C-alpha cells in the first residue's frame, strides 16, 4: 500500500472509496458498498494496513531475487 491514497466517496452509486497512486502510476479505482457501515469498515482496514507497512516494520537490505511480478529483498525486523 506504499504510495496509495484512499479516500471516501458517496454519490448516487452508493457509499464508495477511491484508491489512487500518489504519483499517478496506476489508474484510479472506485469501489462501492451497500451501506455506509461497510464503507467505513473498509476505510478502517485499509488505513490499518497502510500504517503497518513493511517499510515501518523492516529495514530493507539488498535485493536477493526477482520474478515477473515481484522482487525479494533481505530484511531485518526493526523490533529485534
């Protein structure tokens, strides 16, 4: 979730959220929910994941591998 911005949006489609990249790298996405309670729960969950970013928990060291969809880095947990 690094670099993503999450905002609430409500209109005639219902209660929604917008997810976009801060640099515009990826297209903006909109998701709508049946009610405001579900919208708020998703906003809470996404916010929690953003606060628990891997970059906050680990010191990222050298790259040790890569594939078509990801890269793998050696890391050290900051707590220990």
